[in-house]
């Protein structure tokens, strides 16, 4: 019914980074969430304050479903604002995800800082886009269809 994401605690040198350690909770079924909130259709959802969080939870569930059961999911956030919505450790690899409900996503400075802290092998910005594109060498903006194809390669 709910997904509890624990914080990803990378092996950081003791440089004074204060990590946020409280878990994040998501309702796993976005349809149920919308029904409980009285959101009847996509148009009503677009104007609702829960839209971004609902998209984030939906994407996390899609990622979790595409990964092996042995994958470890978490999130990363520092008190200074460095943040990754999802960090996945699977088969000795670390993957990072930022989830944006925007057709032209622009990750904030905290995303780039978090990538330096966590040092994932690959990073993805998941957004409702038709075609993916690279932001940097190992950072790609993807829609759900391309993300599924990328995760199948793991």
C-alpha cells in the first residue's frame, strides 16, 4: 500500500555534510491516492498541489517494478539542499534519478551537487518527454518508455 524509502547513506569523507535521515513515504497506487483525494480526472490532477508528488511516486513504482528484487532503493538529501529523488543500488552499480513533472526539466544546483556526492554510474532525469536527450555524459533526460528500455539493460 505504501513504499518507505530510506535515506541512501554513501560513504562520504567526514566533511561536515549533514544528511537528512527521515524516511520518505509514498502511496504505491497513484489511482488510489487520487480517489482518496477526490481527484476525478487528469484535468483535476493538473491543477492539484499533489500532482508533482503523485508523479514522483508513480515513477518510483515504475522503476521498482523494472528492477530485480535485489535492488536497494533509497533517496539522498543533505541539509544544504543537495538531493536525488531516488538512488538505486543494483548488481554492484549505483544509479541516480531526479523526477520532474515538466516537459522541459531543468535540474537544480542541488541535483548536480548530489551527483558529486553519490558518484552514480548513471543518472536519469525522468520527465513526461517524448524523446530523451543527454544533459551530460552520464546524465540523460528520459520519458517512461525510454527509462524502461534503459533499465532492461541492467
